[in-house]
C-alpha cells in the first residue's frame, strides 16, 4: 500500500478539469486511492471491481442515450436486449464470482434493471433448493440454458408482508393427478413480481395447497405462463404489466391471475413436502430455517443503501464545489456554495453517514459468512442476533439513505430537480429499499421483538449473546465527556450511543410490561408500545453503526492520513447524531445542556475541518461518470456545458417547432393576426 | 350552519362504498361539511370552489387517460390543448375572481401545468407594472388577446437566487436606437422559465443594462423570440426545452440564449428607469418596494403546502382504512393497518399538520391583504415582519410537506410506489416548492436576519412590531405544565413553543455577537452561525403555526363537535412537535425528562382519540377523486378493483406479446428449442 501513488480515480478522464474542483483535489490531505481500497475492503477487490466495471463501460454495445429521453417501451426493450447480451458476456468472460458478476451487470445495466434478475436471484435458486432430485434434473438445465425464463410470484394485490394471508389456491385433483391453480378474488392476483408482465415464460408460484379438502399452507409450484412457441399467455392465465412506477421503468413488474389452470402433480416442488398421486400429503421432515437467505438479502440492502447514498453525495458535493452563488462581501467573488455552513451541514454528515454504512455493511456481511459457517457445523446460536440486527439495519440505513438522497437533490437547487442531475432516477431506483424485502416498520419491530427478548433475559439474569451483552453491562449515569477532546473521543461517543440504546430498550420493555400488567393481551400491549419499540430498535442500530465505525478505524490497517480523515468522519457522524437526536440523550440527564451546546459547537468545527477533504472523500467512492449518470456530478466539474449538451438532446427539441403548434397554438395566435 | 345536514363530500359518488371505509364514516363524531367550510374559511368559499371545480370535472372535453400512461410529448400537447380551452372557458363562464379562476384552472389541468401560467402570472403583470403608458397600451392588449404568449426569463444556467450575478447583457446602440441582447457565456443562458421552450412567442428578459459604457444593473426587456408567422425561433435566438424533470412533465421549461439580438429601444420597459434615444440613462424616481408580490407568492406556497399535504394524507388514511394486513391474534381477522399504532404515528400528526398549515395560510393571507391596505394608505411598517414570516413559513411548511408526502407514500407499502397511487406525480409537482420562489435555506436565513434585527432591538430596548413582541415579553423559566390537563392546554402548549423560539433567537444572536466580538467580519460571522440561525428561524415559524392554530380554534365560530376534534388535532400537532424536537425543549431545562415522558404518553393517547375521526378528517379536505388521481385513495375505498382496472391500461399491455419478444427473446428461447 505504501507504494501507491497519490492518484485520483484512474477510470476517469482527467483532462480539462474545472479549476474549482481541481483546487479541491489539490488540497486533500490523504491518498484517495488508499481510501477507495478501504471502502472496497481490500485492494484486490478494488482492482476486480474496476476490471468488471471497465468491461461493461468500455463496451460500445452497451452504450445508449440517457434513459431520461426514452419512453418506457424503449427502456423495457433496451433492458431485455441488454439482459440477453450481458448474460452471454458473463459466460464469455468467465466471470463466476457472484460479487464480480454483480459489478459487471450493474455497470452494464446502470439505471435499468437486469431483465433476468428474478430468474437468477429467485427462480433458479428456488428450483435448486425446493425441487427434489428428479425435478432439479429436469428444470435446472432448462433455466440455466435460458430455454425458459422464470420469476418468483409470491406477493398478491391484497397481501404483502403477511404471507399466510395469501389467497391463491392450488387444489389437488387425484382424478387427473393435477393441481388446479386458481385466483378466487381480485385481491389474490399475484402483483409486483419483477419481469413477470411481459418477459417470463414460467414462474414459481406460491399458493395455498389443498388436498383431500385440507389446506396445508403455502407451497411452491412451477407454472408455465406463456407458450414457448409464440409467447402467448396460456389459457386461463391472466398476465400483464402493473403499469408505471416511481422508478424501475425498465422492469415489467407484473400481475398474474389463474382461472382454474391445471398443472401436473410433479410441478409442485417436492424436496420438502410431498403430495402423492392419491392426494396424500407428507409434511417436511424438519421445518427448514430459511432465515439465512433473508439475512443475506438484508445485509446486501445495507450495502446498497451505502452505494445509493454515495452516488447522491458524490453528485451534491462535486456540484457544490463548482456552483458559485451570492456574494459574501459587496462586489466580491461569489463563493463556492460548499463554503456555506448551511450547505456543509446538509452534506458533510451524509458523507460521514455513507462511510459509516459502508463499514456496517462489511461487518455484517463478514459476520454473515461466519454465521453460515457456524450453522453448517451445527451451531445456530448466532443466527437470531444477526437476523435481528440485519432486519433493523436494513430499515435504519435505507430510511437514512432515502432522506439523504432528497437532501442532496434539494441542496443542488433547481438543477437537482432536472433529470440531468441523475437524482430523479437514482431516487426512483433506491427508495423501494424502504419497502421491499421487509417493510421498514415491520423490520424495526422484528428487531424490537428480539431486543425485548434480550431485555427479558437481563431481568432473568440469563446470558446474552454477542453484542447484546451491552444490555447487562451498561450502567445508568452521565456522560463523562467534559472537554472537547473527550467529546471527540470515539470510545466515549460510542458509549453515549450505547447508553441511549440501553435506556431505550429498557424503557420500551418497561412500557410493554406495564401494559401487560394492566391485563392487556400480548398483541394489544405490543401495538400500544410501537412508538417506544421503534425508538428502541432505531437506537440499537444507531449504536451498532457508531461502535462499528469506531472499531473499524481502530482495528483496520491504514495510513495515518487516512486514519485521521476517517476519525473526523466518525466524530462528525457521532456528534451530529447526538445533536439530531438530542432529546434522547438529554431526557434522562445522561447528557446535559452544556454538553449539548459543546456538541453543537464541535459539529460546526468539524464541518470546517472536513471542508478541504470533501471532494476527495466523495472521489474515493470511485463512481465512474458513466455510472453516476449526472451532468452536475461529473468528475471534471464542467457542469454547465454538460447540462446544455444534455438539454439539446431532449426529445421536445427534435424540431424547432413542436407539432402541437400547428394544431393548437397557430389557430389561436393567428385568430386575429398580430402585426409586430 | 346549524341547519347543515351531516353530509359527506357531496361531489363524490356514494354508491358501492367499501364497508371498511363506510364504517369509518359512520363513527365520526363531527359534521364533515361543517369542517370543510372552516377549511375553506367560509361556506360561501366552499360553494364557489365546488362550483368552479364541477365546471371542470364535469366537462367531457377535459377528460383524458391517466397521465402516467402518456409520453412527455403527449403530456405537453395535452397541456397546450387544455390551456387554450381553459382560457376560453374562463372567459365564457365569466369567472373573474382570481381565486375562482384558480379553482377552475387547477381542476381542469389537474396533474398537468397550465400552459399559459407564466403568461398570466408573470408576463402580463410585468408589462402592466413595468411598462409606461404607451408601452402598456401597445403590449397589454396583444397579451390579453393571446395574440402573443409570453414568459418571464430571469434565472440563468449558472445563476439563481443571487440575481445581481445574472450575466445576460442588453447594450444600447444609439446609432440604431436599439439594444443588443447577448449571452456572453454558457452560464448566462436563461434556464428554467416555464413555457419558454416550445410555447411562447415573447419573453420579458431580465438583463444587465449597458449604455455609454456603464452598467446600470438589471432591467426588463420585452423580446420577441419566435416568428408570429411560423413559430420559428428568430435569428440569433437559441431556444429549447431543458429536458425532463422529476415532475412538471407537461411543462416546456426552457433555455434561451442570445447572439447579439437587436430589439428597439422602446422594448425596454420604461415605467421606472429610462434610456433616451442618445443613450442617457435615467434612474427611477423612487426605488420601488417590490416586496409585496413576493410576500403574496410565498403565502400562496404555504397554502399550496397545505393542499399537497392534504392530498397525500387523504390517500394514505383512506388506504390504511381498507388495507388489512397481518393477524394480531393467531387465525384472527387481519386488522385495518390504520389500527397499528406505528401507522397512526406516521399519519395522524400529518393530518394535524395539514390543518395547522391551512390555518397558517389563511391568517397570513388575510394579514397580507391588511398590510397591502396599510401600504396603500402610506403605512409600510408591518411589511418587514410579514415578509420575514412569509419567507420562513414558505420554507418551514414546504419542507414538512415534502417529507410528509414521502412518509404517506411509504406508509402505503408497495402500492404507494406505483403511479396508480398518485404519489409519484404528486411528489414531482409539489417538491419544487422547496426550491422555487426562494430556496428554502435562503428563505430561513432571511427570516433569521429579521429575527436578529429584532433581537438587537430587544437589547436596545426598542419597540418591537406585532408578533415579535414575544422576544421582549418571554421570561426564561420552566414549563408550568404538570398534569395531563396542563399539557393538553393549548395556551400552555403555545407558551412552550414561544419559549423555545425565544431561547433559540437569543442564543443565535449571542453566537453571532460572539463571532463579531472575535473580530470576524459580518459575513463570516453570519456564515459561521448558519446552524443556529436556521434553528432560530424554524423555531419562530413553528411557534407561529402552533399559536395561530390555537388562536384559530379559540376565535372562530364553530360547533362543539368540530371544536373538539380541532382541539385534539392542535394538541397532537403541538405535543408531537415537542416530542420530535425534544432536545430543543430539554436543553435549557424548560421541559424536564418526566414532562417529556408524559408528552410521549399523551401523544400515544391522542392517536387513539383521533382514530375514529381519521377518515372523516381527510374527507373534510373535500378533494374529489378526479382531482386526487389515486386508485388507492378513492372515496369509495374499492382500491383493488381500481388498481387492476388501472394496470390493464398500461401501454405495455396493449398487446399480449411485446414487440421486443420477436427481436430478442424468441431467438434466445428458441435457440435450442425446449420441448415441454
């Protein structure tokens, strides 16, 4: 690492740089590339990522006009075309590592979705994990060779989070040895599955299994939806696109209804449960824990929250370095808006947040791998804690990311509102993370449920697992930070968050017990405490993120310059969080008013400390211009020329005079011809 | 009013109502129509509004498919078509009252913008107010008769808030008695003006006036941009659409550049400043205060913030009443999600906020009319206070509305993300309010500047105007609220906000003075205190909204049932605000931890008090389904059928097999033909 040149993002063009932004790069105090490798969790990963991205970014077959200028039809078509191309190329290049496939694909699809995402992420894995040997032998090669394309159809129009409420039925008919799939109501229509509307030929459909008049709950069935001859929906299959959304324009999220559609008995995936030809149902031998995959999906969302926030903050910081606005002194030069404290206050804590989330994502991902290895060797002890943490972190980070993107957008004034900024598309793609794979409030309440269990263990003096030990180790008291240096001490900052989380978990548990003591049934008591439970779960996740950030700085090998700038970020992240949630810290007297006043002052101070490194800190995210897709966030800072060139491509500018003029404006304007 | 029937929104169809939502209406404790008339500030206004809206909503000429299914080209065309039709109809119907025109037009354009909005709101008024008699006589009739269409071109690509930084020049040439308009740089391109790209023939252009080698600052020039024969841009005029945005798809926000374009001397609007034929410049006799219009525009944005929030919360509350999710007890009925405390916590404070903003908007609007009357009789004393308040309120309310829409959207789970919900279009239309007509941070800092002036007057024992007297009247101390009944007392709640605002204004002034005392120049001291200044301005506005809400309930004639429900809303708004900003109240010990715990408990209590009236409270906003444009927020609650019908119209469903299949999917799928 010592041999590294001080280098900016090697992928970017570095000629004709706007002097305002060049100046920023010149004053940075650390080696950007070194920080990039830390963000990537190792230089080998940086190199691999860049290589995969370059394969896509340098491929002329994958170039196209900005998506903002495409109709939804064009975007869908483009996504399908790219999906086929990308799938072929991944094989051709021999990219087998999942992470590397992700880097290549996401660089190829950019702001579009991958047309076979559900096929590879859900359809194929479900066939592999839920099919018995014979079924796998038949279906997996067909899916692998893309002779069929599938998706995973679970969510229904009237049913989301609560999957037991799903209504689609699969009723076994022993006469013909078939299942009859049926959608009894409009609310039972399958709704939302990706690529379902126009693309897939097959789906794994989750349906309530009925045999011999008894319902055995949800089971997976493989159902052919379209003819392999001409792609027409099969008889009895209602199939279509659910219409445009806030984002995901290229995805044909679909609906699916069945009118007594018959499928062979062997189309029920039978690795675990079975239905015999006569309709006899056999339960699975052991109730499989499918926890693991959910944890991975949520950990990946934490990482995605980091990436989306990194995109947004890269755009906003770079733009703020080249945008000049308002004279500070009469007749003086208009300053870079990055010099306004109010602008710094919007952006710098978000830069720090992005770093905090990145390290949180790495830690949980590595922890996930450990836990899976433990599970494979028969130890499932650690899973509940990680499951609870990943659910909460998914919600905590995606909420902050969601708001953060909009703060970044609005910090760019009017130009942030233009699609040229990249923000509208970015937000549309990122915001569903608050809803999918577990709606955020539901997720936080899951975390809270685990926290309440742990709080119960504290009362019962039972042993607490891993991180949760803080619940028995924290002592009530006051924050010992007195001097500025104390308040900048990462250990003391982490302790403040620990105390807050501890207090809020205990307080929520007390509230819950009080409700139960009043004789309320469990579910009512729980519902009456949502406010406190959500606060407790949030405080727990916040504590994890702060502590993990501090630990990461302490435990990771890095140069002093980088350590210094990361320390500033961690201080800012932590102190800003105290300032923004000051009530939580003040309420029980842990922090007092004088301390809070100091915290505010230090936050202002840290903004000025961070100022010289702001651009370098977002450069370190190493997001190539062709991925950023922002005319105002460009690496070279030449935003105005770029905005103008972009605007000229607007489809409304194809002709100087719009066709509607002849039909509408001309008759009106020339109704009584004006002479000028 | 006593004679009013208990009636639901008369405009809505009332057959085939979803029983879940009918039940909600049956349990409401107050007369919805009575509340509607209060929201409208008088029954006469309700009647007039409904009449104007009905004219548009019942007009088959104004019906069209959902905008989500239109291309931008279609939307622009549709907007122009409607603009012409609507303009004609307003004359035909003889709607002359500005407010009534607004109701008619907005009901006609719905989610589109009015194609001649800038013509009527800016171009014509500027001609009238800035032109001399001869100029008015010439231009005003042309504009009134729509023989020309204009816009107002001020903002440039590189220049927004700071208008002195604008670069477009108008240089007088006495030889030809012409001004030469020129755009010297790419940053000097006019950028953003509505309807500029493809629609208008003329614009009032703001440019730096040069004559005899001297720059006299910004002046308005009327410039013809397109031929009245064929609508082609005139020689030297670069003109086009700036491209798609997060919203406003129907608006051709445009760019405009000049390459030494010559216009006659008399095209400078000369009511105030003049340029003689020989180039002699005459300054205006008195520097006109143009404050007034800005205040009105901002007061109107406060009202718009209320309306946008009312739309969002109407959708979310109604949907939450019909959406059922997750069993509370095993095997029990899935409850309405409106019964979850976490859902109530998201939505009910926003219902209360919408009411609070509505009353704030009315008070400031009525105050504006008073102040204008005072000004007309020579008294300009009250203007600065109202100007500062309106700037701050514009920012305060639009920020809250902006976040509130997204909270509402996400509270509707996946369906909120679909364009069928109406949220994406609503957000795209509403969010620019945070940026236009004064960027929110700039606005709050303007308010802060006035607050600092007032704080200075307190020190100097000078008299303070109007509401500002609280700065000299507030005593430091502790919140006297002890019992629940105290905490629900609107007077004591208002006092808490007064104390907070007072403390934050004083604290910001102290910080500012400390910086100045250190010898920092004014602009640096100011910049170093942005954090505190923004907090002070926000606290001031928040205090106004709380106090005004309480006063409104006290001072307005209304039935007891309505007073009771509004009191609950005001309590919830105020207590929730204390809870969300608890640090501000705790920091100086005004509120203590025990009080805050009670506040939290009362907030939870008020949620349950509000629960039975939730749907009725949003019904009272009286937003017709055809305006709401939400399949999930429909008055009848039949959301799933509506979502399905809507989806079927998606353009991707025009054919069962998408055309891209033949080109891309078929060759892949049939590459090695699968037999199934």
